[in-house]
C-alpha cells in the first residue's frame, strides 16, 4: 500500500464556537497551549515513515513556513477539496484527515495502516468501551450496530484513483446524513430499518457501501480513541488542551 500521502483538511470553517475566548476565522488555527491545532496533526504525520508526503487544503499564507507540505487551494465543498487532493497526488493512497484531532499519534496511524487490507477505501471506527477507557468524560456521537456502539474516526484512507468514482455518491451521502428518507433512498429501506433497530452488522454496512461506491470498502475497528477525539465544543477543547499540556 504505497505511496501514502496524508491530506489534512484545514479550509475555512464557520465552526469557531469551540472556545469563545479564542475566536479565529478558521477552526484549524485555534490555539491550544500556544500552538495551532493543525500543527499537532501535521507533526504526527511527519513522524510516520509510511507517509511519503503531506498535503494541506487551506490558505497558503498560513503554511508559508512549512516547506515540507504541499498546499492545495480549497474549493467550494469538501468533495471538491478531496478531488483536488487526488489531482495533486494521483498515484497511491490518500489518508484524509480532519485538522481537529490534535491528540492523534504516530502509533495510532501506524496501527490503522496495518489493519487496512483487502479494500480500496477504509473508515476507522472506535468502540464505545475503547473510547471510554481513554476518554471517560468526553461526549461523542454513537451509532449502535449489531456488534456494539461505535463512533467514527476522523480519517479516511482511499486509493487516489477511486476518488473520482466515489465523489458523487459521497456527496449524496453527506447530503442525506440527517434525513431518514434520503438515507433510505441510498441504503434501501430494509438496511435503514435494521440500522434504527440496531441490527445492522458491520459486514452488511460494508456491503452496502461497496454497492453504492462500486468498489470494496471496509470499516476498520481501532483501539486508538485519539482517532475519534475531535474538538467540536468547549468541553472537548478543555479536555484535549489539558492532555496536550501533560509531558509526553
């Protein structure tokens, strides 16, 4: 699975509510213990030998001193941004990451990559028990499947050559994510009913995604809760800031 390029999504965002005393125009640049949040993420990827290059989607002026990254101008949507990343790195794999997971570690990334086998796209999931073991007081959004409760990771690993094929269905899924009717039109009524009844299995979910996208997809369970620990609200900011302040 080479080459692998990390792509950090650091475009403009209206989500600046996470820390009222630290308001910036772009969530990626919120300061945590004197450093921009995105810098913690970039430093993690720099330490992973399996990653051969790093791209950042965001304002170039903010990364003028980061000579080891490729800045990709942001588009009008997340899908446009991922298309642009695939155009910048057309060969190999893209490890697409949000910029708001500053606790992410090289160990977590290496473990995830080792678990990714047999498909063209992978999406990490963290079981509730693994998350609560590491972050007992952190609020997350849970999806209950037949195998248990999970929260999603903030990474996607996909073959660059599959991005164009996945872009249309991914945009439709993103649009439908909060509408049961739209989800039913994508996944089918039986699958959505099983999801609501907590009877949908991980293999069934993978099969549905494969049919929608047209290529093999896998959900990868990871014990590294840091992959799902994003900064969405003040309580997240405070807890993560406290952990980053501890000696490592």
